């Protein structure tokens, strides 16, 4: 039985066990290992990838390639005009036969963002949700639990706001009417891996956990919403073969991750290990 003088404290995403007045830091979240399954060549592999039952969609700043998920053959695509309004797609996810894509004017200031939609059958632009000027640059959007979840990135140095760095990156929840209903920040253990950049990709898994990538490291961060406060809880890290950028989880095989290797312009499929939540 636990000592009645012991209690668990949470601060900046770190769990502390307090016993007799002495604080002891609990072990770091475990690091698990993903297993590479397959690679596909894809010329657009610069910003990220999305996946549905039959295809994967590879994202460049102002272009998207649609590829057969079995053969890797390119079957369709979209490319914006050189002087068009869509200049910096960051990520996409498939929702109800549409690609829902996070878009920003990065590295322009003031930071403006929008959510752009594309029909997956025709690959034509199908709609836009303008977010206007925001405190941060929209890097990923996902649909989960009856709400929209958007992450607004901030950066260090001359890449972002002169008064804000990567610690100002936040996750925000919106309802169907596009009203913001709640927001969270990332824990110190994840922010130190983001620095000096930010979160490039994220999605809710079928297991109800939030999977997030940074910009540079070959790993995913697994998080949950906190019981109290505004700091997401970091419960595990998964080592993967690709560095940062936007990714997606296969809707038919929940532990299959699709991500990109920018240097080789490839889509990489990785099998993720299960994550224990401890609950």
C-alpha cells in the first residue's frame, strides 16, 4: 500500500513523486521502436503524406500526388498556379472522401492560415476555411471525437514571431461551427525535441492517443489530454526511420504509419508497436 504521505504531482509534463517532502523525478516516457515495412518513390515528398483505403497522397508546398497504395503508381494529382493563393501546404488528412489540408503563408508575416479541401476522386480544389491572422502557423489538422483539432506552430530565431518561440506552439479544438472550444500546449519533454522548429504533423490514433511529429528528429511523440491544466501528457516516444514532417496512420491497419523522407523523396511505411497507457 502506498505511503499516505506520498502524492503525485504533475508539472510541465513531468511526473514527480513526493514522499516525506523529497521530490523524485519519475522515469522518462519509454522509447519504442518502429519497424520499416516498405518504401515508395514520390516526387512530391517534401511536406508530408496522407492515406486512405486505396491510395496515399504526397504533399508538396503547392502540389499533391495521388498514388496507388499497393503498386506505388502515380494515378492523379493537383498542382497550384505559380501565382495562386495556395503556397505552403503543410499536411493533409482524408475525411469523407476529401483531403483536408493545413495551409499557411510560412515564412510570411503576419502569419495567416487556412484549411483547404480537395476531392480525392478528381483531385480538384473543393473548398476553404480561412483562419486569417493567427498566433502561430497552422501545420496540421485532424478530425476526432466530433471536433476539429488544429496545431499552430511557432519557431525560434528569424523563422517566426519576434516575441514567440517554439514553446508557443499549441493544439486547439474547434467545433462544427469553427468556434475554438479549448487549447493545450506541449510538455517540456517534447518541446525540447521540437526546438528550434515546431510540430510538423499529428493525428489521433484508433487507440485514442495523439501521435505528433516534430521537424527534425526520427521519432513520434505519443500524448494524451491532461486530467487538469493545459499541458499535454507525454506517455511514449517511438523511433521511426524518417525525420519529422507530416504523416498519417492507415485507416485499415491502425499500426501502419505513412511518413516521408525528404532527402530521397520517398514515402516510407512503418509498423508501430502498441503503446501502453498505464491506465
